[in-house]
């Protein structure tokens, strides 16, 4: 039986760039998207069915060009498809976890799931979409996401020292993806452009005019707690059991009445990171003409 190539349009994040909002809007419109020839695989189905398999105790298997990861991905996605020629996924965990945004190199070391994208792009027509956001905003946002589930020693200070001494670069990540997955078409959008014109970005992602929609509120699970709530989290006893820590953090955030935005960088530090983002955008436009979506 001859294999029929599939068109894949895969949004890989980054984390904290309105990925949940993109996923939720698309899920609401999944039936309409299917009528337009698109299988949208929801975040719930991706994670419930473990589409991105974890290496687990057999990590040695994943050194063989990622073939076991790819086979698991292929099998699990196919079980979720309805039969449309184009498949769209939005899953930031292709890149790694949010904690890898808290260093001088975004998403380093690379996630093993990059190998899945490499294998997929050698077989099918693959377009990869990367969403980015200013370092000055994404780092505190990722930090909040991480401390929801784990205690970090030295609070934000350890993160601050690393990212200010060696500011992370989106250009470095774009270069890596472009070089590592050369068979895929890479495209980039900025979170600020998404917030300005969601329809344009969603249409770009899906390759069709995205159906009309009513905007939705930010889910409570992704809303940023206040600085006052963060201070309360810092006061939790060190070395708590993970389950108890998560429970108490969830209670603090659920009852959060604070009004101060968590903004841990000084004005001088903010300027350093803003300048880095601006320089990244200029360099990406020069080095990779046409990759950055202009809204």
C-alpha cells in the first residue's frame, strides 16, 4: 500500500506565548476546521494520549535517531485523526519544558522530540511555527509557571544572575531549528502581534482563513499570580514534599487578592533584555528574510 504524504502544520511554542489561548480557540472551532480539510489535534488529546512519549527508563532507545519516539508519535497521532489531508498541532513541549527558559540559552539542551520533527519532515510536508515574546516578559512568566510545581533554590536571584550576565537569544534558537530541521518550512510570529491580530496569526498557522470567533478569557491555570502571592510562595518551608507543595501553591494562587504585578527586573536589567529582543528581531529579519510574520 502506497503511503500518502500528509501536510503537517505544527506550532511548537514557545511556552508563555499565548499557546493555551491558540489551542483553546482552535479546539472550539475544530469541527469547522475539519470541514475545511484540517484535523486539529487538541491539547487534551495530545497529552491524554501521550503523543509526545517520555523516554522513561529506556532512554538508551532514543539515541537511535529518535526512531522509537517518532514511531510512538506517528501511531498515537494517527489514532486521533479523522482523515483530513492536513494535520495541525499546537504543543510547546516539542521544544522542552518551561524551566529551560530560565537560562542563558532558551531550550538547551534540545528536547529529544526535535528528532520526531526531523523524521517527520523527511517523510511529509511539514511547516513549523515558533511563537516568541520579549525576554523581559517571558522569563518572569516562565518562572511563575515553574514555581507552581517545584521549589527553586535562591528564588529568582539565580535566574536573574544568569540571564542578565548572558541574555538568551531567540536568534540562536531560530538558527538551531533552521539548521537542524532543514526539510521543514519554519515561520515565526511575535506574541505581541498575536494579541494585536489573532485572526491573522491563526489564519497563518492553519493555512486558511480562520473561522470567526468570540475571544475567550485567559484560563485561571495560566493567569499570572501577583507579586504578593509570589512572596507567600517564597515563605513556604523548604524541601516540602512535591504533592504538598503543589497543593499549598494552588491554594495561595486561588485566594490571590494582590494587585502588584510580579516584575522582578530592575529598570537597568529591563533595558538590557529589551535591547536584546530588539536586536534579535532585527537580526532574524536580516538573516532569515520572510520567516517573521508581519501583521
